[in-house]
């Protein structure tokens, strides 16, 4: 088949209403970000591969689209945007007043699975809050995510809260080596309670069985106040308990703001542990099978490019938001209601385009059409 007619695997074309919907989602999200005083940043489409290796880690950076420029430098299409923000903050914003509030919208490129259906081009909408270590920044970020979803008509969203030190504290307590840590993480990620129980019996026989089984249950399901109460009963190491208390404070604040039903506690989410340093969260909408966004605190990242600073952020997948809206929200909510002003073509070019220009001066939508 000709390369002119075949579409490369993992990319998409959007037309007509698909474009209108995505532009609507992008515009509304960016309006919310601006409403919370986040300034937009425009980032390069590609940069040095080493930058992403420093930001994401070597393993994830291997999934970038790489190429060599004429000077022999190894470059990569951006696989995510946070690393670019982090480098910019560390090198160009050193003297700007903290905290910094930054937002962005743009395409990213990752080579994940070599199949025809796997996406390799994504559009991300996100924010980064830099320079404030306290829980206030964590709550602000969560409220921004909640407002975007509500403004888009997805008010029954669920945001699952977790914390990397829940897992890290257990690893420390059990004195696991790197292999044991990786195995524990995999078992928790897979929600494999039987295999997790067998693993804990083998490596933590000194821990009473009721606590081991309680830990297994704790990592299997998402809950609310009950999950916090169970964690307080089961966990005995200081690091994990401190993580749970931080989540409890965040959750209590959100509940006090009337958002209890939209937030869950999911201590079984062990994803992204190498990147994050504190609170983590993932965003879902009922009846939509994939996560719409994720985020968390990453206090170590900026230190890879300069002086370390506390930071937290999140990103939404534009395609996910658009897909969820298209299934549930009437077109009238996002399609322009403005009527098109038809200007009939009668051969008098001056008259035709004079009329069209006068309508445009009044900011009207026009279309030149045949009589």
C-alpha cells in the first residue's frame, strides 16, 4: 500500500465535530487553569534525549521517538511535558517568586506497544505547582482537577488518592532488597491477593497473620473513611502511618468542601513510585473504561536539573475527556449555537465580499454560497 494512503500506527486524524469537541475541552480546561492563576507555558516539541532520561528515568525514556540532528546530538520528541517544565523552572525561573503556577496543553509522543491499535501520540492538558511543600498545594491541585471535570459536565468523576510512602514504608519495615521491592510492587499492582499473601508469609513471617491478611485486603479495594480506619489499625511502621495521616487530612478537607463522594482512598495503587514522592492520584469517570488523568507530588524531579524544589502537578488526556463527553453530554453543550450568515454568490465579487467583511466586523460567522 502506498505511504500516501496508509496512516502510521498509533496516530489519528480528527475531523469536523471531533475537532470542535476537542477544542471545546481544551478551551474550558485552560480557562479553569487561568482562573486559578496558572500561567500557560509553550514548550518545544523535541529536546535532548538526556533531558527526558533525567526526568522520567532511563527505562521510560527508552520509549521515546529519537533521532540525531546534523551536529550528532541525540534528540527525542517529547514523551511528556513535566520534565520540560522542571528544566525550565530550574534554569530560567530561578529568580521568580515562589510558588510558581504553570499550565500547558500539547502533544506528546511515546512508543509503547508495537500494535496497530496502541496510541503513540497523545494530547495532554496539565498544571504544575512548584515551590510550596505544604498540603495546601496538594489540595489546590485536586480542586483544579475536580473543577475541570465538573465544568465539562462529568460531575460524577472519581479521583483515587494514594501515597508512595504507604508502599515505601512497608518496604522499609520488611527490609526488602530491590528484587523484593519490585515483586511486592507487581503483586500490589495486579491486585493478586493470594500471591501477595504467600509472598508476605515468606518474607514477613515475624508479622502476625492478622496484620498480613489485613494488609492484603487494604491493597485490594478503594474506600473512604473505612480505608483510613483500616490502615490505622493494620500499619505499624511510622513512614506508612504518616502517609495515611496525610491522606486523611486531605480527604477530610475535601469532604468538608462537599466532595466526599468524588474522592476515594486507594492504597493499592503502587504505580509511578520511582517518579513521585508523596500524594498520588488517578482520575476516572463511571462507564468510561480508562483513566482520564493522573498526578502527584514529585519533590525530587527539579533537583535533576538544578536546585531541588517541592512540586506537584497533574495532566489530563484530552482524548479521554473528549471520549467521555461524547458518550454522555449533549452536542448542544459544546457545539457553537451561533447561526451561520450565508452570503449568496451572484457574480458581483465586490458586493459579495463587502457584505461578508461587514458581517465579520460584527463578529458574525459567514459562508459564501451559491445562489
